C-alpha cells in the first residue's frame, strides 16, 4: 500500500527501484505438463526436485522457469541488436518488450 511505501526507509525504497514482483499462479496447460514430464524423465540425482516424489509441485516452479526464459529473450534481443548483454539497463529495457506464453500462462512486462 502507499502508506507502507511511505513508511519504508528511503534507502530501502531507492534499492527497490526497478524491482519486478509477481504473485504465484502456478502452472497449467500443455507447456507446464511438458515441463514436468521432461523434468520427471531426468535422473533425480542430477535434476532433483519434488517431481520425483509424490509431493505437489512447488508453486514457484513455473514462474521460475518462465523468468529464466524471459531474461533469455531479453538478452538475445540485446545481442541481436548489437548491444552489450552485460549492460543491465539495456537488458532491463529489452525485458519490457518481452511477451510470450510460458508454463504459467501469458507473460509480458509492457
């Protein structure tokens, strides 16, 4: 809320500028099913996780998978444009143009 932000120390607010946050939705659909199928087919020693047990999937798995792909799309866009992929500002700006359907559904930062 606005009052919580106003009560936060100025240094904390300054450090959080540009931070992106999401609420976990979990995964669904064909891509999500494929993710779990492919992961379950891997060696549990090399690819650990609750997919190899009777436990429920972790709610953040789909979002984490999608986040890695979102950054990969942004980094590729910077590289394809001849930019420096180590330039955080360039990657952040490219991330704003990323839009795709991932394991947790539609994803965009526009």
